[in-house]
């Protein structure tokens, strides 16, 4: 969560508390909320805790994190008590842990993606290029084929191999316009094979997509991607 969003949420929480009468005692275990500052402190803890839990659960290896240890350290650091490691040591431990877990998840994604592509290419309707890109022609167009320097207007629907949707101009109801050579390599290659008016299903290996870095929370490292792509026009 960035600072702007944190301040917005914190302000909303405090305003909601101000609009309520302070209770003589709160319901949060042994915590008593007798004053506005008590309630504000509790509200901050709720927001920080929920945000941290959400981020941890979506990170590689996050489900293995000991939340009780995290809460204990958070309390010590917040109250200025001495912990069992320095902040510099903590930062390095976090980096090492998530890098190692990310590498393990990336290797698993790579193996699963390669197995999927190996099975997929055996279907008669699927064509495979020398780069490893696979495509299936759903509708054959009869227009011109874009060049690398062209801009195109397309509709697309992107999923992972398990069917999870990560991006879709179709769902947004608005086609996308971009340069053929300004997208991931798998897109650049496929678009230069597609006549305008075509609709293809494109299967992109990780090395022709976002590779080891992934893209945001939805596309993990070494993810194989699937797109349904409709090439609407070359934009002049």
C-alpha cells in the first residue's frame, strides 16, 4: 500500500470513529477503547494488519509465514522495545526468503507451462513456430499483415494456463491500440503473422512473455500465457 492510499484509508477510519460515540470499552479482546485516540490506534492496527496479511498471502511462500512471530515483532518495534534482530538484518532476511520462494515458484511455473505446451502442440489445429510460439486460428482474416513498425487495434482476452483471467480488453469493452514492437515478444511475433480480420488463440511460452520477472501479482515468474487475439485494424 502506498502512502497516499494509507492516508486515505486512515482518514476514512478516523472520520468514521469521530462520527460515533466512544464506547466505555471495546470488543477487541482485552483492548479498551475509552477515547478517540484509543480508537484511532486500534483502527491503524486494523488497517496495517489487514494490508500486511493480504500482501503476505499473495507473495510466493507467504502462506508459510509465521504470523504470530510477525505480530510479536511488530509490537516490539512499534513500542520501541529491543528485538532479536536489527532492521538491517530483518531487511536482508526478507529479501533472501522471498527471492528463494519466488525462484521455487518460478521453476514450478516453468515446468507446468512446458508440460502444457508439449501436450498442446500435439493437437492438429495448433501450429508451432521455431521460437516455440503456438497459435490456433479461430477466424481467418483476409486483410494486410502488420509490420513491426505498425500500430494496431486489437481485442484480446488473456489467461493463465489454469484459466485465471489477468487482462482483457473484451471485458473492458474497449479495444487496445499499441505498436507491434512495443509488446512482449510473443505478441510481436504473432501479430506479424496475422492478417487483419483474424482471430487467433495464441499460446506464449514464458521466455516470449514476461520471463523470470513476471508482471504484477497476477502473472507470476515464468508463467505461460494464453491470449485470444482479434486483429481489428492497422492504425494509420
